[in-house]
C-alpha cells in the first residue's frame, strides 16, 4: 500500500510539473523531487498471491503498480518457481512487459511465463538442462525473444560490487531510507 501511495503521489507531482505523468532522465535526476527509481520485488509470488487472507489485496495492489509503475520510475519484478495462474494472476502477468524463463519442465509452464504460443513458436525453456544455470529466454525486450546468460557472482565478488556501490552512493548523497 505504501508503494502505491508513493506511486499516486509521483503521478500527481509529475502532472503538476509538466502535464505528463511519465518519468524522464531529467526528472529522475532532480534530487529534491524524490524521483529516484524504486524497484519493487516480490520473490516467490506463489506465496504472496495465494495466502487466502491477504492474497487478493496484494494482487490488486501489485496489479495497479504493474500498470502504472514503470512509466513513473517504479518497475516491478516478480519471480516464482511455480508458474501457474495462482502464482502470478493473469491480470498482472498480462501487464508485465518483459518475462524471463529459466529451465521449466512443461510446455504449459513455458507459455505461462513467456506468453501463449511461445513454445509452439520455438521458444522453449524446456530445452534447457541443469547445466544451463543462469540461462534464460527473455521475451519483451526485443521484437523476438532472445536467449541470455546472467553473470554468476560468488559471495566475494558480490561483496566487492555492493561495497563499491555503497561508497559511490554515499559520496553522492544518494543513500535513503
């Protein structure tokens, strides 16, 4: 709810500034306007969206964020190991602009992640083996899906990257929250 309140405030503020509620690089770099990117991540969405007591409310809030957030500098990342309609509700999945599929077991799971018909069009995450760790099909970034490989960072490399990022952001006065 807090993220959606911030999104609504950004929308109003951007409309007041230039009449267009779309983030730009120039607006995002305005330090006093609080327009820095906010990445909203839910891991293991099958747990968040399927809790009977809170799942429907979480889904409604995330759906609103997915529809408007990217244009406002608030992109959403969702992941699940169980791709089905309950794990990522259809209204949310249909509004996501990009999808990554790692190794999956079935055509149904493949199409659930990448979109209907992707398997029959030859985009098959079912063809990946256990040796293909970090390899994904990315749909939505280019006209056609592409195969990509993620970098593997062990703990030492990750610590180096995070330490550098923290020192740069601290030096620039960009540490918040």
